[in-house]
C-alpha cells in the first residue's frame, strides 16, 4: 500500500539530505591521512572515483524514472531479472547496510573520546555508548518516517558547516609547502589509482539510498533523479576541497600519522578549532547513521510486500515506518557489535565490520547497472554506454575490496538462500 501523494513524507531536500548525509559520514574525517600516504597522485584516484560515482548516479537516476515502488536496488533487479536476482540484490544490500550500523556507531564512539577521555580505556562504556546510540536512532525511525527525515535534513546542514570552515581556512591560511609529494611511495600509476579509488568509494557509498523509500517520496520519478545527481555533485565538491584544504594546513609528515586529521587542521583556528571539528564529525556520523537506519528498515518491507520476506515486515507500509524491520536491524546490529567488541579495539572493530559490509554493498550496485544496461540495450538509447561504464567501475571496486570481503560476502549470500526458497514455497501462485 502506497501513501497518497499529498501525504508522502519525503521531498527533494529530505531525499538530498538522505543521500548526501549517508555519504558524508565517518569516511571524510579519516580520509586525508590515507590519501596523504599516496601523495598528490591520490587526487587522480578521487577524480576517477568521482567520475564513477557520477556514472552510478546517472544509472540510478534513469532507473528511478521507471519505478515508484520502494526497494531501490531490489526492485530494479527483480523487474529486470526476476525474483531470485531481485532477492539476492535486496538481501546483499540489506546485509551491507545493517552491518554498517555498528560500523558507524563504533566510529562515533572514537570521536566522542575527544570530549570524554575516560571512554578510551573503558571497553564496557564504549560498547554501551555505541548500543545506546543505535537504539535511540532506531526508536526515532520507529516513531515516524517524517521525523527521521527532518532529523536527517537538520544534521546534514549542521555537518557541512565545520567542513566549510576548514575549506575556507585551508585556502586562506594554508601553505602549499605542506602538500604531500606527488608519489612518495613510488608505486605504479594504476596501483595508486586502485588504492585511492577503493578508499574513496567507501566515502561515496549511499548514492542509491534515495531510491529505496520511493513509495514515500513526493513525485519520485523526478525527485529521486534530481536529488541523486545534486547530492553526488555537491558531495564531490565538498570532499575534494576539504581534503585539499587539510593537506595545506597540516604538514605532510604530521598528516600521514594523524588519527584525527581534520581536528589537527583546525588547530590553525585556535584552541576552539579541534573541538569544533570533533563536534562536526559527531554530527556527520549521527546523520549518516540515521540515514543508514532509515534505508535499512525499508528493504525488508519492500521484499515483504512482494512475498519474498515474512509478512510481519510489511507492517507500516502505508506510513513508511516499518517497525518490525527496524527492530530486527537493531537486534542484529546489537549482536554483531557485541561479538566484534570482544577486544575493545575501536580501529580493529571498525575495519572488521567495514570489510564485511563492503562487498555486500557493491554487488547490488553492479546488478543495478546490468539491469539498466539490459533495458537500454532493448530500447537502443545512450543508457547502454552509461550503464556499461558504471558496471565496469562497480566490478573494479568489487575486486578491489579484497579477498576477505568476498569470502564474508559469499557466506552471507548463502545464508539468505534458505529464506528465499522458504518464501517461494509459501508464495501464492500467480
């Protein structure tokens, strides 16, 4: 059941904030250090990744124009290739997103130690803080989709401000002498391109998110494409300008070893600078986590409406507030976080969860590109070239994610197959 057009909760700016808010999360606040290790050649990788992100945005913009159903990557795969591929795409996407819930919560706790140093050595408090954050945002999303959307827009606007401050400071007060060497490791061009591109892709993840709650978006066939393209372009400008600004503000030798590069860059503003950036990072992660939870709750609901997930998850379809689905995500995220937090090392927890989620996120993007290629090939239009290039880029990042992520991804995909065959047996005959 789809809400009436005049009662739909999400408009252009909320959808834009959902997409951009997920993209501008924990990644941007850690990236300058990683990129500085590669040197200025890393910006080639960023430009390449930005081009790939724009191609993906164009693919999802075209796909969104042909569907008003909630589900995003699941709907596109099902429409093009049938129930099985649709289920695999939806299951992988859902797994990638609920796994990223504890990932972002872990990063949030890491920046919170700036204001509460006691958290640094208290494993139990770290875990409790991360769990509290997850459950508070789950409850907000269970309250109403409109409330979650408003919260997303507010946090998006707030998180941009500190980044703009750093960009201005970098160009006004920075020194080009601080910039890294072009290629300090003397690695091959394509090796550097791959390393920078894979890292940058994590920061661009969320391109497709605006299409997932399509059934609750006002005029989705025009709102979603516009929001996707504007979000990718605006985030690309902010990312590249902010990283360049940090590199101008922090000397190369200090930047490559920094765990909080934006806070180090903000030292040029005085004693209040690092605190301001830490607050900005916390708001960024808060908004990113809220957006991820909003999208994660929508996928089981969309699949349940097509009898490919238990009917309990279809509850709340008329309002876009899938309480059962959100509750399941919270429970799974809680279990995974508790299991991963056994050693209390935030960095190892973050990397472990990130590795698990990356492959699951990238696979549905690749399938969506193939779905667009199929449609465009049948209708003989320019979308063939766009989809082909986007599919090649997606495949490049999938292999670049590493063997470990592929192993975890295959295991998670296999875990979903019993659910598919069970639901197919229960599904009413056409």
